[in-house]
C-alpha cells in the first residue's frame, strides 16, 4: 500500500518536480507537464507510461495497474490502485512516468 504522503514524497524527489491542483485531483508535473495525478476520492494514482511499460505493469498486476478506459489509456495513462500496490513497484512505475514526461537530456 502507498499512502498519499509517500506518493507525494516520491514524486517531489524527482528533479524539478512540482505539485499543482488539476481539477479535483492533485497533479505532479515537470515543466508544466503532468507525469502523475492523485485521486483522493478513489485513492488512485494515474501515471503516464509508454506502451511497453504499461503493458508490462498491467500484465503482471491487472488488479493494481490498468489503462484508463478511453483514448487517454491508449496513450499510456495508467490507473494504479494505491491500496493494493507494493511501494517498490509503485516507485518503479512512478520513475518511468517521470522519465517519459521529463525533457531528454542532451548528450
């Protein structure tokens, strides 16, 4: 299980991450782009995964990770049931979400 406090701590530990309201949810952003949201009412997170990562997380834990059931889900937006997910698994998925949205560093 992941509490909102732990979710927030993980999300804000990433470089330049910010917390901002997003309608009735809390969002976490990098350069104004959302990489995660928190739905307090349903105790869920939504993460921006790429297609491969989304399929891996959803296949391994379909009762915990599943695509949003619309076009957003086909773009990688994935619901995570915070009351069911292990902290380490959530942290891995959150990092991937952040990396998908963060600007790519020039080499």
